[in-house]
């Protein structure tokens, strides 16, 4: 039984792993830093930087960070525009608002 718990914990730890920065900084990248750099690089069409940021954390962690960033951005824009998050999200994606 404990072996199953240990293996599951190892998979979770691996999914949330971080790698140290190449510039010598010993502080590891966190998933939100990776997500911010990844999304910014994609917005600026910088594939090399996006690939670099994608390598800092596991794909699962990056996906979670990008999702969290998207949610926060939509909420911030909705508050700024005094609109619902649904309206803002649909507008950003070029979908008709209902």
C-alpha cells in the first residue's frame, strides 16, 4: 500500500519539478515564471524563448501555469472593461458574444 502512495507522490513531484536557471542563479524557475515567459514569447513570436521556457518545468506544470495566467488576465480585463469574463473571453477569441 505505501509503495503505491510513494510512487504516486513521486509522479506528482516529477510533474511539478523545476530546473535551475542557465545564468547561474541557483533559484529554480517556478511554473508561473515559466508560464509568463512562455506566453510572452508566443505573443512576440519568439519560438526559441518559448522553447526555453517550456523546458524549465514539466509540460503539466506549464499547462497549469498558462491556464492560471489566462484566467487572471480575463478577470483583470473584465474588471477593467466592466464586462463579464465570458464576454471578454469570447471577444478575445473572436467569437460572437451572446
